[in-house]
C-alpha cells in the first residue's frame, strides 16, 4: 500500500491528468454518457436546421428581424437590453437567447456585441449556480426542487459536467441546469470551465441565424 501511494506521488502531473481522462472516458462509456451526448448533439443539429428555416420564413413573409432590431435599439439603450438577457439567465431563462443574438447583428460591430451577450449569459448562469449552492439553507425550497427536478438532479449526479456542457450548448434550460448543478455539489471550478461552452453556442447560433435572416 505504501509503495502504491509513493508511486502515485511520484507520477508526473501530465501522467496523472492522462490517467484521469482515461478513467472519465471509461465511466462515460459504461454509464451511457457518450450516448447521451450524441443524442443531444443530434437534437441540437435538428433544432438549428428547424430554427434557421423558421427564422428565414418569418423574416421573409411575416416581418423583418432587422426592422425589429432597429426598433428595439431606438426605444431602449443597449445596456437595458443586455440587462434583460442577464436577468433572464439568472431567472431560469425566461427569454430566448436567440432573440438577443439576432438583435446583436444590428450593431456596427456585431461580434463584439455577441461576445458581450455570451459573457453576460455565462455570468448569469454562474449566479444561478451560486444560488443553487445556497438553496440547502432553505429546506422547504430545497425539498420542492428535489421533488420537482428529481430526474435532472439524478442526471447531474450521474454525468456531472457533461450535463452542464449539453445545457450550455443546446436548447436545454441552461440557468435551471446551472442552479441544480450548484445544488448537487458540482465544484465551482468544474462548472466555470465546462460552462465556457456557452460562448460556442452563441457564435454557432449567430452563424445560423444571421445567415437565415439575410445578415
């Protein structure tokens, strides 16, 4: 036993990291994590196609997204609109990020605004995560959440960061998953690293939506 402990201590950081990745790979392979990820990525692809076609049809035959974006910009300051997204990402995602992505294209530097929106979404998700870590101090609310979202809690405890990655990238409720991740004891460092995928989502959706709406 002592010899094994000494061997672990002598192992290089790269070797320890690699061994950990092998263990994670084996776990996801056995537990169905990769199948879960593949199914959700396929759903994401279908959603992007359907959403892109829907946005194109609405933009062509119902109303112009560009005109709507200009109207919002004329009536509300960009700070107010960004704060709407922030509040939504904290309060369980009541507003679709896609609407803000379309709005971002109306700026002279759309990618800068897109980055700001993604950063705000990332920060809002982390605040939802922090709220989740404090819910255990409110027994009634904690009991209600455990009863209402038992399946989500079980999934996060089973797959951990994989669920956070899927929620950050797909239409799954990102703020809700973030809050449940905090409640379930996911470490903040793991959450912050995995949730960076939120930036990828914003830029992927922008490429689809801006193309569909004639950007």
